[in-house]
C-alpha cells in the first residue's frame, strides 16, 4: 500500500499541510511520492477546498452527498489530513490533556463526558490520562508534557509546586478542576464548598437535628478540607462543637463502612453529612439494610455532588449539587485564556451550587 | 519566553528528536535557537541519557531524586520531549482514538477507565471522542482520522461499510467493542450475548417463571438483537413463544418507563430480562416504588453487564456479567495485531460471561 506521507522528507511533510500542490518534484526520486493536498481532493471530488475541510470537521455545514464525494476522493488519492502536523507548524495544539485521578467515583465520569463534549464542540480534543493507583500526578505529568498539548486540566488531584514550575517552563498552562490551588501560579475552578457545607448545617438544624456526624473523603483533598471546615464552622455558630467524624475515602464501600462505624459512637448521630454522593449512597445502604434504620427518621443523610444515582427512588438523596456544566465551561474558558497568553494563571474561581432536597434528610 | 522548538525550521524540528546535539548551527541566525536534546539535559543533570527518557515515562524505574534532577535540568534548558513528533517520524503513533457513543450508561465509563488504564500501561494514549446526540459515528470518524492515531476503538456503536473502507484506505485499523461486525473487514470483540440470554431463560424457567418479558435497549444495536434473539430462541425451546417486549433505550429512565408499561400487559409478566443493567435498575425502582411490587416475589428481574451499582444492597441485581477486563485486553490485542499488520481484520471474538445471582431473581 502506498504510504500517505513520507515522513523522512520533512519538506514533504510540511508541504502536505494544505498548501496548493506544487507541480514540480524537487526531490526527483521515484520512490518519493508527493502527498496529495486538500486542493487535489477538491479537484477530484468536484467541490471547493473549503468543502474538503468541512468534510473532516464535525458539526460543519455539509451535505451527506458532498461529504461522501470528498471522502471517496480522499480515499482514492490517499489523502490524509493531519491535524497534529498542522498544530506543530502553527505551534498551537488543539489537544487538551485531561488528567483524572479518581474515575471510580461516578461524579468524575460525568465530569469527563462534559469536558469531552464541551471541548469537542469548540474543535478541541481530549487526550486522557488516568493516574494509576499508588502513583501521583507528579508521576503522570511528565508524560503529558511529551504530547503536543495546548494545556492541561487536572481533576480531583493537585500537584506539587515543583511540577507546576516545570509546566510553566514548558509553557503548558494547567487548570485544576474541583481542587483549590496548592500553588500560586496555577488556576483552579471549584464549587463553593464552604457555602455548601454551611447550607447543609442550616438544613439539619432547621429540622431539629443536633447530633451531627461527618463522613469525610480523602482527608488531604482540598474539597474535603473545605467541606469539613465549613461544616464545623457553621455548626459552631449554632453552638455545636462536638462532631463525630469517620473517614470514608470518597468511595461507596468507604461510605458504607464509615456509616457503620459512626453509628456505633455515643451519642449516636441523628444527621450525617457525607463529603460526596457515592459515600452517601454507601451510607444509606448500610443504615437501611445492615442496621435496619429508618432514613431520615432515625438519621438524616445529605451528600455532595448530585450524581445521577442520587435522584433514583432507591436513594432519593438530599444533596448539594455541584453545577458541573458551569464548572466545566469556566475551566475551559480559564484554560483558553491562559493558552492565549491573556492571563498568567493563579486564579481561583468558585461557583455556587445549591441544595437539592429529596427524601434522605 | 524563549520557544522550546522552532517549528518553521523543519530540520530543527527533526533534529530535536533525540539525536546527539550538533555543535554547529547551520542556520546561523541569531533568532534561531537550537533546541536542546535529551543528551544536553543528561549532561546538565549529571545523569545518563536513558535516565532522561525514564524521567518522562510512567512506571519506569527511576528514583524521585533523579527524576527531580532531570526535570529541573529540562526546565532550565527549555527541553521539550515530543512524543508526537517522534511518532510522526517513526510513522508509528502511540495514540489510540477511542470513540464512545453512549457514556450516560454507567457501563461505558467503566469500559473507558479500563481502556485508559490498560493502554497507558503499555505506553499508549487515549484520544477520546464522544459522538454527540443526533450525530452518527460516520460524522465523527473523519475527525479522528485527522489525528495521528495508530488505530481506533469504537464502543457501543457501529459504522457504515463506506466509512470502514475509508479507514482501511487511511490504513487506520478499527476494532469495534461490544458490537458485532456490520462490515466484513472490521474486527469486533464482544461478550457472548446469545449464551448470556440463554442462561437467563434457564434461570427463570428453573424457578418456575413462565410469563417472560423483555425490556429491550436500542432495537438496532447488535447487542440488543443478539440478546433478544437468544432469549426468544431459548424460551421457544422451553415451549414459550409469547414474550412481552417494551423498548427502554438502554437508559435508566427508559427502563423505568418500560417496566411500568410491560406490567400493564396481560398476562402480567412474572420475570423480566432487561437488556442492560441501568435499565434493570430503573425497572426495579419503578416496580418497587411506583407499583409497590415485591421483587423477586411478584416479578423477578435480571440485567446484563454487572455494573458497580448492581451489587449495591438497594438493588442486589441478578445479572449476566460481561468480563470487561478480558474484553478490553482482547480488543487491545486485536488492534495491536492489526496495527502491526499481522492481521487484516474481520475477526469477531466473543468472550464468555457468567450469571451473577443476587436478590432480584
């Protein structure tokens, strides 16, 4: 099969990026076949060059018939459009590195889908990295930097200041999603966790609950720290200083076990705030099916996130909704500004969420 | 800030791919700064060149101290390793395009995580594409072809034979995950849906259930077609020919509504097979909380997939488990062979699953 592009000959490589076909072959070698351009494809398909571009784009205005003609001509000519080569030449990459640390929590697949959809809608692509168990983001970032990414979004994890400096030197902007800043130069977008926790305390207190318990996530995560601090601060304002706390590591299983443990404490809590929804679901199952308790009569439960399953009748979880759509849009906007050089980073943007009342509290 | 690479000068671009630094500057221009190589970084960091490579790889054996020294030297020298440029030159891309059509069904985020982890473990990267609502895979694939992908995996969707031909001409192997082949030249990896459906019928019959109902997914999806055909065939072998069927579109909400509709039919089913788990969860909630029925006493429910939530005590869903790990590993193996040119495609690989008995049937 004839190769679409000869990568040993860099001028050929360069020329393939949609400049009109040159009728001379400077290399002269029979072995070197000049790659076709979009103009060649347009000619064969009997369409304009812009129709060729549109045929390879999503959402572009193009008829099925025209696209089919372009694809057929492209196939016949061995034409291969090359977005990566184009971005190398323009020094602008439309690839965003998305580094995700915790995809077992169903909140993050929902976040991932939003990022992919929103980035794709503006012509960007997602190069996805997960942080394997027992690895840190600092282990993963050097690999991300090897790709021609225009910027990086990190979800559910933070980075060392040393690594932030490296990214800055590499001129790759990084925005943290759902983690507040550990490093001055790095921007972050998150929900207003503190206000969320405050609203949850007020909700419990208004319903006569005084024996508050907290199921914490990863104790060093900024989201957990902010939610716990906000919860304790507001409880103290209501005169409540003793709050039972058990760590559940942000997982369903962790929430299940933490609920069993916290309900063995005395005085037994009558209201539990779980630092995320999937822990709250685990807690609900433990309370109902292992301890035989009535939720919310015996103990009220509130989560944080509003994942899809929170609304399912088996759970009817009262929770504090993170506005994922807006948080993702804001993250993309901030990253875009930093890629364009309009802003040098270091912003923390908090977006307000809201309490969704269902049956569990 | 000095740019790490001068993309207007292709020889410079080429030279940056880790050949030892050339002490002459052929270009001679003051504006053109020669990009540093891994050898330069090694020299400054006082380590071997191989340590520089390892510092940018995940899972490679390297001490924190050595990596820190390399990253510091790389930062100071403005060294930017470039995996994409390397793959362009080698004509081998380590990027796999992953096209996902249905990420709202929680089975697919689980699949995505497995693909990302398993590909990452062998040094490959995932460039993720979602198919937006009202778009077809044929709309999305032309974009995927613009990137220097070594191969493409398509989950939960199939493609036209015209598009399969285009991909072949572009020399980009495509493997379908969880859809059987619509096109001769394209390989596919899926669960043995027919045997799964058969096992489910046998399970119901052995427990005295005779009034079978089927909650179907997307009626044109191969998984749905195979599961329904297997279900009907086996039921017929047991002398059962009338099977109530309502479409639920593979979603939670669809399963919820379909369960209400199917239970209004007469004779009322006493056993429901939902073509995937998330529909089964919706059905369970509808049966229990809207119709007030006892599951499994009044009606037994079995799903297909074994997503995480199936095991949660609120659902205890009996289901047919798809062996995701093995299916993903097999897909990656098949794709790898086709990328290497060892196989020209057209294989369909079915992997056996197994029935997981819980409380719902």
